[in-house]
C-alpha cells in the first residue's frame, strides 16, 4: 500500500546520510585543523567552510522547491507536494543558518553584525518568503488547496528572487561599493578541498533531510487518509496496492 | 463569454459596487492621510530632510494604502457567495484576473493622484517640471503592485488570518517594485536628468510584464477547486 518511491527512499536514504556525515566530518577536519590560515583573514577564514556551503545549499533547496512546485501544479502528485513542503522548511533552516554564520563572520571582518549588503538583503527576503510559505500551509484548512496555494507562492517567489537580488545589488552599488569581494581572487587548493567537501556534504545532508521529512509527511497523510480525515482527497490514487 | 467582454464586465461590476458603497476608496484615502500625519510627527522635517525622505514616505504610504484596497477587492466577494459564482462562471479565469487587476489598478492610481497634491502641500515639494515623469512612475509601479497583489488577494481570501497574510506574503515579493519606485521618484523629485534613473523605470516595466503574465497563468489554479 505504500508508494514505490517511498520504499526506494527507505532503501537508499542511509547512503545519503552516511555520505553527508563522512564529507562533513572530513571537510570540517581539513578546514578547521589541517588547512593553513588565510593570508588576508587569518584564522577567520575557517568560518567560510561552514557559511558558504550553507548558503549554496539554501539556493539549491529553493530551486528544488521551485521546480517541485511547478511539477506539482502540473501533475498534482501528492508525493511532490510533500517533497516541496519538506524542502521549504529545510531551506528555511539552511537560510537562517547561513545568515547567522554570515553575521558571525561579518563582525570581525566588516566590524559589524549586520550591513545592508545585497546578498544579505536577498537572503533575508528569501527567509521572509519561506516564512510566508510555511505560515500559508498552516493557515489553509483543506490540505490539497493548501498545497496548491503554497506552490503558487513558491513559483512567484522563485521568479521574483533573481529580480530581487538584481534590484538590491543595483540599489546598493549605486550608493556604496561592496566592502568585501572575493571576485578576481583565485582560490588556492588549501581552501578548495575543504570547501568542496563541505559543499558536497551539505548537499547530501539536504537530500537526506528532505528524504526523511518527505517520508514522514507522506506517511502522516496516509495515516490521516486511512482514518478517513481527508474527505476531499484525490490524494492516494497513485499508491500501489 | 468572450475574453475582453469578461474583463469589461468585471471592471464595470467593481466600479459600480464601489460607486454605490464608496467603501474602498474612502477607507484608502483616510488611511493614507493618517500615514502622512504619522510620518510628519515621526520626523521633524525641514526642507532638506523632506527632500531626502519624501520618496520613501510617498511609497510607504501608497503601498500600505494599496494593500487595503487589494484586500478589499476579494473580501467583498465573500458576501452572498460571490466568490463561488466567480469560480463557477463559464468565463475564462484569466479574464476575471485581468478585470480585477484593472479595477484595483484604477482604485489605487486614483487614490495616489488624489493624495499626491497633499504631499506637495504638506512637505513643500517643488514638482512642476517632474509631474509627467512622476505620473509614469506611479502608473508602472501601481501596475506592478496590483498585478502581484490581485493574485495574492485572491489567494489569501480563502484562508484563515487573511488580513495579516496578504501583506506578509505580498511585501517581500514587492521589494523590487518598492526599490525601483522609490529610487525613480527620488531621481525625478531632485531634478536629475532622466538618464540617471531611467534604468529603474526599465526595471518596473520588466517586473510588470513578467508578473502580469505569471499571475495570469497562476490565477487559474487559485479559482479552480
């Protein structure tokens, strides 16, 4: 009675979780202990090995949410809706962690916890959109309608985010130059190895978390359906007996 | 019903019900007046400070006022199950959307045009040569706000806590409109040459086109049940 994909997730999710743990452990070891301090930033550079992968992963998570939402509106597959809901909350987690680590990094390098830097502003707006998404899902009584509305919000947000980033960048650069830029600085191997490891680790961690969360959401819905709570539900027509 | 006829009827319906009750426009106008008063209390402004802040004040007032109008646009359809009639109506959903956008756009723009002289009066602005450009900016930014806003007004009307959720969902998405409108208005009011701020007007045009098309397509999924 349980969906085929859910069963595949059950079988393979351990590999993703294990891979994530391995990559993050190795990346943290090399990044925090084995690699030399940076020429410009000294020991401070080490927070980058956590901050940059988190930020990358949150954009990856939003892309999953965006394309998943388009797919959901098109095919109305309830499992995709569960996956969108899962990636939205995990994307919110990664975005807030990226903002917090960025803020900790900004204090010693820019001498302020917060500045109206384009990337900070666009990540904050991303977090606000995700907050709206999560609230929206809780405020709709009919779960099918909620999934559809949330998908609409995610699609509008996904189209809007590049425009937001672009307009904020434009707005700030007209006022003041960016105080710190990594553009034009070539990245040495000492940085590249732990950074790549941590990025792969975070992506695997994201995949693992989405798998587990999707499973939970799907099984909860299935349980509710069995108890007969989803009356208006076309939800489980695709489950294999 | 043919497409353009539907648009005309939806606009006509909204205009007539507004003319008979005068609810939306009057509440928008009074709210905007209060916002202007609050701003003039909060900042003690001389001529220089006013010139610095006025573009932001104008757009904060216009956006919040617009949100009131946008929220009313679909909550008024809740009475007598009008929303369900719209859902069941054998007209293209996109046409209903465009009609609602047009009506909201007309309400917002007319409130803005009524309010702007008050801003000029209260804050001693010098606007004679900038009026044409300002009208273009008002037109484009209002179109952007009402195209996204109408979509989210229709979306939030069927959920709990709808009055709170409309601004919570709409304002982060309207960030580009706000930035572009404020920057362009500031440029126009300070008498800069047009080429200094024309890129913001281009951004407004791009936003309007993208979000009218996207919302037109997505609106079908809101009314369909």
